[in-house]
């Protein structure tokens, strides 16, 4: 009798129904904003279909030439040659179509995550209150298991590629926000004050001083967003997004070592190519951005 009373006390009096509250909130959002989520789903799906069509429709050799040329331009001929060899290996493993589906998902999710993270990072850098509010939210986004994102995403956007994109965006955008804020806050205060002394507006200081000088940190954030997006391909495969993640999930279900390794090595090749290309892009942006920032003050002197 005493045991049942204590069990009743612990279960009924001290049980915080947090999960039920979140479930009720999700149900309310689902019923109240159905039209909005339908529009978002259509937009994300249209973006994915367009990028996927551009990657899958041409012959594989044409896409390889374009990607290798881009790698050569952004980095070096060594990366261009490595891109050709790596992508030809993907073709030989009969994973080309899956790899392009995955690349389309990564590109769309990364673009959305970057478009959201950069303004949030700038806002957090310019407002202490915003920074204090955004940081715990980012902590939650990074530490919450990615599978948890899929539950409301499936409810709101149904099975398919869109829940995978949404979960990927939530998971991947945190480093973009953090490193953008860090880069802007790390700009020498004396440089900013000098710009203010010349009478520059806050917007011009941001565009011509803070952003160019913070570009190394911002581009590191962009690189991390892309890498984290690629790491979510398996999660996206579990909700019907297809691509290489679908084969990885299938290999887990059937204990197929061969299929799992082939899909996994294809993911690794895409990761290496994207990482080196974004690193090369970052070096180019930093090289062109910082001289522009250093020329701000002479131009201001001439104008005055």
C-alpha cells in the first residue's frame, strides 16, 4: 500500500508534462498555419527540383567538367584533377544519380541556412540583447538530437525531401550565426571608431569595414554550414529524401556492408570536394574584401 502511494505521488505530483505542452504547441501551429507551411513546402520543393534537375539532367561528364573547372578556378589544378577522379569513382560505383540528389539537397539547405544565419549573426553582433536571446536557442539547436527535429518536420511538411531540408537547416545554421557574430565583434574597435569619426553611417561601417574584416570568420562559418548539411544526408534519407542517405539507411536495415561502404565513400568524396572548394572561395573573398576595407579611409578623406 505504501509503495503504491509513493508511486502515485512520484508519477502524478512531480511529473512535469513538458512533452505534452510541446505536442499541444505543435498541434496548434499545425492547425493555425497550415497555409504558410504549404507555401514553404512548395517553395523548398521547387528550389530542390530546380537544382536537382540541373545536376541530374546533363550527362555525368558535363557536370564533372563544370565542377572540376570551378574547383580549378577557386583553388588549384590539383583540386580540379582530384574532383575529376573522385567523381569518376562515384560514377563507377553506380552512385552518380544518388550523389547528385544529395548534392542538390545540400546546396539548397546550405543556401537557406546561410541566408538565415548571416543576418542573425549581424543582429547578434550589433545588439547585446539579441545575442543573449539567440545564444541559448543556438545551443538548443546544436545539442538537440537531429531525429527530434524530424517529428514536427514530418507533421508540418509530410514525408519527402522537404522535412530533410528543414531538419538540415535547423541543424546546420548555428555555426554560421556564431562565427558571423564572432567575426564582427572581433573587428578592432578603433577602426570602427575611426569610421564613425569620418561621419560614416552604421550601415556603411558594416558594409565597408566590419564585414570585409570579419570575412575570414564568416567564410569559416559558411564552410561549417555546408559540412554539417552534408552530415545530415542519412537523417534526410530516413524521411524519404532519397540520395546517398537512402542507400545508407537501406544498408543498415539489410546489414549490407558493400552498399553502405559505396554510399559512404561517395559522401566522403562530396565532402572533400565541397570543403576544398569553399576553402578556396573563402580565400578569394578574403583577398578581395580586406583591401576594400583598407581603402575606406583614404576614400573618406578625399570626400571630406
